C-alpha cells in the first residue's frame, strides 16, 4: 500500500514538471493536417524515387525512366497534381541551369534542376516566406559514379519524400504567408542546388524567415553502437552567425546573445511547436551548424543571413549512407528502403508540418521591440509595435534565465508593452505576436536602448 502511494506521488510530480508548460492548445486546423501525414504515402514516394535507379547529379537527364532528370520530372508532376487542390495558390516548376566543370565534383557540363512548388500566401501585403527542403540527388561510395544503382532511400529520399508529402497535405491550406517546397539537386556534389537558390533569394532580397532543411531523417538506428530509437530527432542550428558576425559581435558579447541567433531561435520554435503536435517525438537541439565531416543544404542559406536549420535522425547507420550496394562479411551495405522506419519518418515529417503551418498562419513578428535600459531598476520594461501584417489577438512575452536552453515563462498580454517584476540582468526576454487561432510568430529579442 505504501509502495503504491509513493509510485503515485512520483508520477504526479513527473506530470507536473513535464507538462506544466504545455498549456497551449493545438490549433485544430494544424492538428488535422498533422493527422493527414501518412506512412504509406511517404513510403510510396520513396519507392518511386528509388525506382529511378540512380539520382546522381551526374546521371542522365534525358532517359525517361532512369536518372535524376526523370526523377525531377516525376516530382514536378506530383507538385502539379497537388496544385489542383490549391484554388490556384500553388504553382510548380523546375528551375534549370547548366554547370561547367569545376575541377571538383562536376566533371562535364551538367544540366541542373531544382524542383520548386510555391504556395502563395493569401495576404498580398505579407512578404514572408517559409521554406522546407530536401535533396533529390543520391550517391554511392564514389561520388563521381554516375551509373551505378544509388537508391538514396534515406539520403535524401527521406527529406525529398517529406517535402512531397508536405506539399500534398498543405496544398489545400490557406496561410497569410507564402510556403515554398524545395527539392534541390547537387547536394552531394557540393550543396550546388541550395547555393543556387539561396544566391537568387539573397540578390532579390526575399524575406525568407525560416528554412527547415531535411536530410537523412527516416532511419531509426546506428551501426557500431546498435542504438534503436524512433522517438527523438535532431535539429542543428548555428551559434555564432556565419553572416555579418563582425557587425553583431559587440552586442553578442555584451549581452550574452550567443545562444539566440536567428537559426537557434527557429530551432527552439520548431522544438516547442513540433512537440506540441507530434506525440512520442522529442526534438533534440544540437548547438552546432552540422555534424563532423558533413555538410548540408541549410549552410548556403545561413551563409547569406537566412535563418536555416538542419533536421536529421537521432542516430545514423553509416552502412546505409554513401555506400555501393553490396554484401560484405554478412553485412548488406547500401541506402535501401528496407533499412528505413516509415513511422519515424511520419513523425519527423509531421513535426515539419506543425512548425511550417504555425509559422505561416501566425502574424509577422513584432516591430521595434525595446528593453528600457535608461536606469538601474529591479524590474524590466519592454515595449513594441504591432507586426506589419496579420491580425493579432495579443502577444506572448517569453522569459528564461540566461543559462536555460528553453523559454520558461510565456505571459499573454493584449497591450504593446509590459513591466515585469524580474530583473533584466537575470533573464532573456522575447516577444511573439499571436493570431486569433493562437499561432505564434517567431520570437523577437529586444534591441537594447531607448
Ligand atoms: Zn544528404
């Protein structure tokens, strides 16, 4: 009897601590879309991608059945099919260009292509863009091998299938902001497709406020250490910014902002919102831009100042990445669909959907958020202006102690300012605009001064 009581006490304590912050309701519109993300659908996208034999960036672009050209055309046809559900808001195209040999991983003239579906926002005054990406190209052990079978089921069939599935489910939805579904080529040859896209966006000053890059997200185990886990996914975000670090360094150093860059803020948001909508999934923050010895398509974006993160499975099995299809000492090598976990891929795709939809439904970020530092006080005064676009129900004022990774308090107000009985010296603060349906904008941290 006594033992039972103790068990009950422990579980109550656990519930209080684990769920005390999770009072925010799910938006039923987003919840319904999350439920539409489907294992079988994801699996069918991957089997189709694998059926093109190889999707090496160097492979044929003219064969109707084999190679990256046929694979790109198939993705385009899927996007065009989904677009029919969008009442004209979704358009799709292949952005093509030719690359000359670069002395590195391009050895002859190569026809490149990024497949892009754009779901135009419903508010003509809202110029925000949110973007989700995966790379369609695949490889075997030798990155210059253009003919061998390179199924690329997980790298990056998983990310590409996720982007296709998101376009399928989200095509019908109405968001004030624009969402871009991007399937790039040339990742394995040096992030070439992402760099091409990011360069254009930079030159044309597109207002891309969040990029979720999905690369290797559908396998649940590690080789060597034999861990199996389909309840956690990693999100990588840069600490000190690649872009304009010199200009930002003084403020980062003086106010301890090294953990609150745009990419880190986006990663924290994806963790909160992803876990709100997807059960049995923990989004694990990794405080670095990428893994050792590896690159990814988010990097050309952060190098140009866009907030971009990388989403990748928790554990990696290197027997199934960048490998020739073969059996050695009883081990089957190769990036094949049999090595994947489609339920895990569903959860990771749903986490993307929740994050993207909540961002695209939310009002724009608040403007001119300022923290009053005129005098020495033990309280904190913040004030801000309404966002440029979007209907606002109110604002969340976020706070956390400076050594904490996640926001600890979320205070709702309908005013454009707040005085809090907490010292600005002990805490970080941020403000989010909140829509009528409860969707929060990305948090903005205050400028210091008056
Ligand atoms: Zn990859």
